[in-house]
C-alpha cells in the first residue's frame, strides 16, 4: 500500500471543511483527491453520517460498474502504424502494357509507386458489451446481453499523383508524356477546404512540353488527399436449437460520415485540371440476419 502524500493535519483540516457543510467533491478538488478519498479519510478519523455513508457506497458502486464496463474491451494486437516510402520504376509490364515512356531510359519513370502511402495507422478493437447480464428475467437477459461491438479506424496518407500533358507530345499515341514543371506546385498552407477543392496544387506551375519531349515533371511527384474512415459492426447470436443459430448484425461503413476527398484531376489539358470533383462513399448502414443450421 502506498503512503498518502497528504499529512495527517491536512487530512483533518479537509474533514473539518466537510463537517462545516461543504461537499466532499468540493473539498477534494481543492486538495487534489477524489470524493471517495475524502470519505475514506472521514471513515478513518471521524466516522460518517448515514447520508455520507450512502453517498460513499454509491461512489464505490459506480466505480465498480465502470471497471466492469471496460473489462471486456480489448485492442487487437494487429493495430499498427506504418511509415514508408515505396520507390520503383512505374512501368506497366502486364499484357497490353505500354512499357516505359523512353525504352532506352527506364529511370525516367522512377519515383514513388502507385501504392505508396507515407503514413498509415490502422486500429481495430473488439468489445464484448457487458450489458444485460444483471437482469433477472431470462428473456430480457437473453436479448440485452451477449452483444459484440467491433470497429476499424483507418488514417492514411494520400496516393501519389502524376501530372500528364494530355496532348501526346511524343506523337506515339500512348499519352504518357508528363507536363513541364515551370514553378513550385505547392500552395501556401492554411487554405480553406473549399479553396483546396478548387485548386489542390498550383496549376500555374505546369506547362505543355515541346513536341517530341517527355516532359520535365517526374512520375508520382504530387500527393492526393488523405483518408480517415471508421467502420463499425455490432453482432448478437441466438441459439434457437442445438444446431440452429440466428445472428443479428448491424454494420456501419464510414460511421462518422466523414467526407474523404477524391484525387484532383491531373491532366493538364483538362478543364478541371487541379480540381477535386469527387468524394469517397458516405455513411452506409446495413442491417441483416443470418440463420445457420
């Protein structure tokens, strides 16, 4: 048992304030302890009135219920944070792929790969809800208890973006030529969401390359908007017979209905160049039942 940092004189002085009519919570806040600790001191030095004893008992019961409430909470061991940078030659080598822009200089297409995400944080949890087990009626107890709640929280950096010319400067029909970089593509921070939607990057930093050139902008040099998503599910299984089970389930995709912006248009010749014109899926709720036998 750890020794209290408060002296005996300080404890008695606090108790005198309680005896004078102040509440244990008020005195506790002043001396830096909980109301339950004040009651513990009072039990040790001066005894309690009936009403004070009842209030102390209520505090203990509330603390016990809180501990019971979080007892079933467990974080999945696969929760992780990843910082990474995937680099390589961005060349479509599959069937029908157009290959490198310059077959004699594959490094021209070297840069962040399309699946690169600099930061990725994924957290999952499963919670066996501790409700309903205290109910005396078996029917109510069976309906209220045994529910399971789980969730997946995903926070991730945006995807790499390549600014294409859109006018086939190489005159070979593959339309893989990039724009020329003539300025700083980054814009000042602190802009509103509306301003970022209208112009995600500095569109004046790019120009059309000369005919027969590959463009001076590298591949995947920009980054699109990041994403934040929370998916949740709640489940309850009922045993109808020995070999018959019914599961009720509710699933909430993008539960917080958070707006995840889509990637901006990165084709220089397009009228919406630099503008974001799409968003991710809104909240989707699915409710169902699954009968197994």
